[in-house]
C-alpha cells in the first residue's frame, strides 16, 4: 500500500541533473520537516512555498537505499510546456507518473544504428550492482585514457537516473562520457526503448566501452532466483547477440557478513552458471592466496563454459582515490570491500584490453 502526506516545501537543499532535494514540512505535523526528492521530469519544477504530495512509504517501512521521501506532485497547474521536440514515447507507462521522452530510436542517430552490422567487437561490461560502475569505469580509464565510456542503466532497480549521486560525479571527473537509460528507466543523456538499442546507440556514438548495471536499489530476497541483478545474464546475452564482447563483472566480497555473498556471490554464480547462454569473459583480480583459493574453487565448475582471465584491479582504485571519488557498497568503503572493488576494476581493465588496437594512448 502507498502512504502519502501533504506538505509545504520550506527549502531547496541540493540539485543534480534530474533530481532536486527539498525540505518539506508536513501539513498534519508542521513540526516535522524532512528531506524529500523530486524528479522535475515528472513533477515539473519545484520551489519553496509549493504545496506537494509526498510518498512516505519507504521511510515508513525503514527501507535501506530506497528509504527516502519522494515528491509525487505539486499542487499548482502544470507549466504546459511542449517539452523536447519529438518526445512522445511514454516511460513509466500506465502509472500516474507516466511522461514523454524523446528516444534515440526516433532521432537522427537511428539511421546509423540501423545500418550498423552490430557492435563490431565493442566490449560490454555487465555488472549486478550500481556501486560497481565507478571502479569498472576507472579500470577502463586507467588502462585506456582516451576511450569513450558509456554507462547504460536498465530498469532492473531504480528507474530515475537522477537518484544516483555517483553518476554525476563520474561524469564530472571524466570517468564516463555518456549515459543512456533504457526500458522504463529514464533521465540519461539519451533515452532508449530497449537495452539492445541502448547498446547500439552507444556504439554509434563512438563508445569504446559500454557498462551496463542497475541503478541504485538492487532488490534481493535471499533466494536463488529472486533478485533484480539476475538481469545481468540478459545483458551479457544481448551484448553477445549483437556482436559485442560480453564481460561479466564478479560480485566478490570477503567483508559481507552473509554467507551466500562470501567470495563470489551466489547471485553471480547463478547468472554465470544457469542463465548466461553465451561464453563471457570473467576477469579475476589479484587477491591474497587464501581468497584466491576460495574464488578458484567457486569458479571451477565454470571454467569450461566461460573465459577466465587475470587482470589488475588496483589501478582503478588508485585512480578513484586520485580523483577523490568516494564510493561505497552496502555502506562499506573501498578499504573494507577491497576485493569487491578490485573485481570491478579488473572488469574495466579487461574491457580496455580489447581496445589496444583501436584507442590511442
């Protein structure tokens, strides 16, 4: 059930592409003043003094990543702007938040996308978690400084790219060049109807490396099949079908207290062992001997099915530190979750290694 309350915006706290954080005083308890996030693509602009309807469900439930208030609507007439020319494809379809966007499939780039024979060997790194994106991009950038890197966000987790604080930081520091949101996800530099179109658009725009990963808010249930990151297999299969090089970033941890995520997460093992129908590149970072032994035993059943490669992940972490990009996973830092981020960095390095003949520097 959805829980909502009316309130008044008292202050704008921060703004980033696609999202505005405001402080709201609730009408039924004026002494309560709490932050709430608005997506102007849905609500229109927001300002102090606006009366707003706020979805308070997640905070009421005490959720983790999604534990925020969200502004659903502003109590004033819509500005009535026509929006971007050609914006008639609807995202968040058949919900009260549906809105139109201009999609790349109906842009001038579409003809080039249709004429291309596929991805022509473009490496595509598929990762389960949003927190892996930074180290993947840094691994690719450290190994191939001139590479153009695109981040594609499908609709497996958060739908608004504006929820991510990480992605604007990655663009600001030059670790990624373009963002594309596909399916019901929205808010990227480009919008696409499907993941295959998003991949083809990245290639048409000259990306050397594409990274595909969920937005914030991975959903999991502790069961073998009930987690949103299982879509990683679909992304790998799509990259292969289009003639790209599918690279699977391992979800790897020795700090997660849950046994099912120790070493290589059961999520990754399910993706690679059951649902990935193509032969994927699986990059392995250098790890202490004991950790490497455990990882090796977990991967043993997959050695005939996938291509296991050794790659350095440390340059990615060094670049993130040099650029001042602080990233965590499940609240744990790079120092605590070193193996996790090394694995992501190794995946980026593996992608860059495929560009040696095409990317200068």
